[in-house]
C-alpha cells in the first residue's frame, strides 16, 4: 500500500526524499487556492515563480503577472493573490505568472518529486482521486509561513489523508497529527482557525472573505500538475 506523509514546512524538505513520490504542495491561504480557482475559471497556464523581478518579466510575453508579499499585492503587478481575481473578472485564455511569499517557493522546492501537484480544500477530492489512480507514495508539502508551521495547510494534509484512509498507510507521525487535527476541526474549520496567525493577518487586511472561500471543500475538479515550469 502506498503511504502519505506530511512535511510541515519547506524548511524541513531536506529531511524528505521526494524521488519516486508525488508532492502535493498546499498553501490554503491563498496561493494554491488561487491557482486552482484561476485554472477553473479560464486561465490557461500558470507559471509559479519564486522572485518578484523574474515574475514581472513575464509581462513582456503577454502574461498577467500576479504577486503577493506579506498578504498584500506587490507594487507594479496586475494582480495580488486572491481567488476573487478570477471570479470577478473574465481571465479566459490568459497565461498567468505568479509569485507569493510561501506557496510558489514551496512548489519550486518540491521539484525533485516525480510529480508536483497543487492542492487546496477547493480541489481536495479531485487530488485524492488522482493519487488513488497514481498509486505512488505521497508527501504533502505545507507552504507554512516563512519557514514556520501553520494550521491551515496542516488541516488540508489531514483532509487529504482522511479521503485516502484505508488506501494509503499513515505510518508517519506527521500524517497522524494532521489527520487528528482535521477531524477535530472539520465541522467548523473557520472557528478552529479563528486565532491562526495568517487568519489574524487576513483579518487585519480585511480579506476574511478569502479565508471563507478557500476553506470550502470540493468546489473544483481541476488538478494542477507542474510540467516543467507550468501548471
Ligand atoms: O504565502 C503565500 O504564498 C500566500 O499565499 C500568502 S497570502 O495569503 O497571499 O497572504
């Protein structure tokens, strides 16, 4: 039986061997949720980029360029990092380059895996279906916040484990911890996360509606897979 493991921060990735495995990168608030939403609403390709300057350079190729640092849209970019950018305006057929504080970096740092997927609550069921069919060992890579653990990505890891229970082994303590937390939180994720550091940050920035949106399960069926530089 394949296993599902959880890496709580990109800073811990040096302790994991991703070779031969599928990495599911998650940044629930909000990078991977925005990516899943964008691809579900007409954006054709997404290029995750680590640095601001490299991301901005994609504008010359006709891309929409999106950037977030510390929760805010970075100066000079078309978009920040809200899923509502793709719900409130038609982006059909656009190519997007995006850089965010943690999510796009986590994706880049996971590139030694056989496959890199973008996971979010919004597509958790579709990701679980993909992993069942692939039948390979999985590591959920939580983007966290500047190297630190966060609750929301851990809850996603637990939700994914929950969907795969009985078909994947949970022999790592990280998986068991994430699964227990998710089962404690699942009836009221928003309440459970009320004091989480990034939820507090989003409250201060008056973008709590993004949190509510990103905590919904199974809204979309798209499974973004990194192929070269592109999702
Ligand atoms: O850290 C990230 O990559 C972002 O998703 C953070 S934010 O939700 O856009 O503030």
